[in-house]
């Protein structure tokens, strides 16, 4: 019975997958706000399950269960596949390119997750992390389709590029103070108003998040190239 407590992080990850399924079902029923909120709950789970597992040393206590596999499945389904289907169905992208963007995002994310352990060992990611969930920023801002379309194309292209990206806050496992956790802390601060209000939340929230994402995607690779940021994966939490 005492060992049951170590299953809690895995149960949390599986709850995230259940939220993804509920998001898809809501989407099929044309309940777009409900679908978006379930997707946000997947993100919430993703921010806490890995940290919980490391704090509890679950890998040592339950060596027969791969939390990494559970996490990748949940991330791929809940943070890429279902959101991209939501974006496609709600007309976020230019119509002619929308199906290609959905397929491109899912393929790119799958390829990136397959190489995750290699990147963690090197201390940098070759190509941008699969942060397609950040397209929700455009979804809530209700910008014209060309803007999220160009952003999505850029994410796919950067995902397959040979550009080195530092493993910083684009990996959702950093919670220490400083630049490595800025996206996580912003997400935590803004989660409640975003979850409750969605596109009615203050636009400044989404502009701050977009600025932070663009800096991560464009400035940080240069900082790594110049040696200002070192290629290291120093996850503590």
C-alpha cells in the first residue's frame, strides 16, 4: 500500500491524456471553448507531473514503468495533435495550408520527441522544440489567419533545421529562478485568467507570451552560438 503513492505522478500524466480525449470529444461536438479549456488542462498537468515524479524519485521506486513514454504520448496527443485539429477546424490558418500544417506539426513533434534523450545528453536541441501549443496565443488574440499560418510554418521549419537551441524554458521542466523558467512562470501567472476568460482575457497577456516565445526562438540560438549560453541541461526540478 505504501508504494501506491509513487503511482500519483503517472496517474497525473494519464489524467492529462484523458483531458486530451475530452478536448477532442468537445471539438467533435463543436464546443470549442470547452475543447480549449481541456487543452489548457493538459498543459497544466504537463507543468507538474514530471517535477512531481523527480521529487518523489519515481523512476527508482517504479523501475518497471516508463514515465517518459507516458509523458511523450500525452504531449504528442494533448499538446500537438488535438490543439492542431482545433486550430484547423476553427479556421485559425489559411484554408489552403491548414491540412498541411496539421500534418507537418504532428510529424515534426513526433520526430523531435524521438530524439529527446539525445538532445538532453548533448545539452542542446538540434532544431526548435515542438512548441505548437503556443499557437493558442494567436487563437486567443483572434489575429488574421496569415499570422498564425506564418508562425506555424516557422515552427515546422525551425523544428527540422540544423540550428542549435539551448535547452531552456522551452522545455517544460524548469522551475528554478531565472531565464530558464520564464515561460513556465508566465504560464503559471496567467493560467487562471486565460482558463476562465480565453479570448476575453486581457490581450496584453498574450502579447507578453508571444514576445517571450519569439525571443526564445530567435535570440537564444544566437546566445548559444556566441557562447553566452552554455550547452547544458541542468534541470533541478
